[in-house]
């Protein structure tokens, strides 16, 4: 392969050749009936008129498969908000991709779920906001969501899809984590993803209502470890811990531009879901440039590949090829510099201030949310 002019390098000056992506997140819409205050969509949401048509998605899925992508996560917003969802799913399947549908379960009827089964959905991932109607409806900002989700979960297992439960946890529901795991078991899930809120975008606006306490973070780790042993062979537990209370940061996206990519509703190709919070970064659109060219050669994807870009203390650190300096978007949000060491790392010079701020947010009295809306509002 010929080196691309924008090719990144390691600390010895050797060019770094990008690997191939395995998974792609296709955010086909930002429309959603829920209003979760930690939504990973950007604060500036794309409206329906800006969404890429199904024909373009079909081409993108073929380009992705040719590039090496094996599975596509079709998500949103709520993907069911698109009337042509079955067409989009069918085109992903026709491209040879394993299709995972990530949904709130709201707005998809049983007939429609059967249609999606015929179209080629291989796996369903259902988000849950709480373990009771009052909690789930308040957090999602959608009265009646709980009953609809429970009905949807039954259809998923009756039709025979493998089911994963997505449980986003934070200060207001973390104490009920054992019940959440038990609920996933009862619903017949094969996997539960317990993901502590990541404080970008909407979640960052809600830090004071969502930040877990240090004690909650420690207890969650204990609960997950205990449940993993008890449920071995029956249900897998994936866990994204509360990294504001951790020693080292997470290897976000498994490393920037290494195994995955996201496509926004309008066709913008992103190295991660929060990359647009980095103000100086420019992103290509798959309607204007091939996915292969964007993956291999775009400035955005090459910005944080390799190790040459790293600052100290990451440059001299024995973990630089393990966590890759942490999350770039978190560095942007917390240090004001996407090139900085992720401040959640205990070796970052900003860590002490970050921990103090996290403790302060965790002790805040408020439980009020700023809900996700097309137009920001309480
Ligand atoms: Fe990771 Fe950098 Fe911290 Fe080392 S200094 S653990 S590479 S974030
Ligand atoms: Fe963007 Fe972590 S969310 S690098």
C-alpha cells in the first residue's frame, strides 16, 4: 500500500498503516420519541430533511463490506422513526453484513418487527432506562415507555432474535444495578451492556444530575464481577465503568480509527460518536468521498492514529499502546484540548482537578434533567 500524505507515524518516525474496520455504527436518524438526558447524539441534531436516503445507505453498506466491515449496528435516534427501516436493513443484509438493530422499542409494532426479521435483522439490542415504570419513564422523558418496552422485549424473544439489553447507568439508577441484571435475565437476554454515562454532549449538560459517586462506582464493579461469575455460560455482561473514578482511562473505540467508524444521519463519517465536539476537526461525507478513501486517507481518521501525536506523559508511558491516551473527546471536553492526555488518567496533570470536580458533581443535590430535544430545553 502506498503511504498516504496524511499518514500518521509512531514515535520512531515509522509510518503507521491503518487496520481495517470491523464494525460500523449507522445512525440513520436523530429523530427519537425518547428524550434521555445522556443521549450520545450531538447537541445539534440532524432533522429529517437532512437524512441520507435508503439508496445511499445501500451503497455505503456495500462500500463498508468491501472495506472489511463485518457487522453494522443500525441505530439512531430511534431507527424505527424511519419508515424505510426494513429497506435499509435489507440492503445491509444484501451487502453481507451482520445486522444488529439498536432500538428503544418504542414505535415498532409486532408486525413491523416480523417484517424486520424477514428483512434480515440478526440481533436486537434494547435500551432500558430503569427497572420500574416510574423510573424508566422519568429518565427517558416519555410516559408509558416502560410498558411498551416490556411488550417489545416479549416480541423479540417470541420471534427468536438474540437479545442484548443496553443499560445506561448513572447516579439516579446505579443503586438498582442488581435488579437491572436480574431483569435482563428474566427477559431472556443473552447479553447485557452496563454502560456508565459518558460525559459528552447531552450528558455533560446533565453532569450534576448524573455523575455517580465514588462509592457507587466501586459497588457497581463488585456487582458486575459477582454477576459475571454467577451467570457464566448464561448471560454475558459487558461493562463500561465510571472512568472519572478510575486509575486509567478506557481505550475509547479500541483506539481512534482502528476498528470502528460511525456514520451520522446526513452521511458524515466520524471516528467516534462524539468526534464533532472537536471544533477544529473537519469530517468528510460519504455522499462525496468513498468510505475507503475516508477511512484510509482523511485527516480526521489519521489525526490520532499511531503515537507520534501523543503528548507527555503518554509518550513515555508503558500503557500508550493499551489505552492510546484515553478518549480524545473527553480530553476535548475536560482539558479543552483533544490532543491532551485524557484527564481521567491518574497520570494526567489535570487529574486532581477533574476528580475534585467529579466529587462535587456527584454531591450535587439536583436530580432535574435537561432532556434531549431537537431544540435544547428542560
Ligand atoms: Fe494512558 Fe497516557 Fe495515562 Fe499512560 S499517561 S495510562 S498512555 S492516558
Ligand atoms: Fe470520541 Fe472517545 S468518544 S474518542
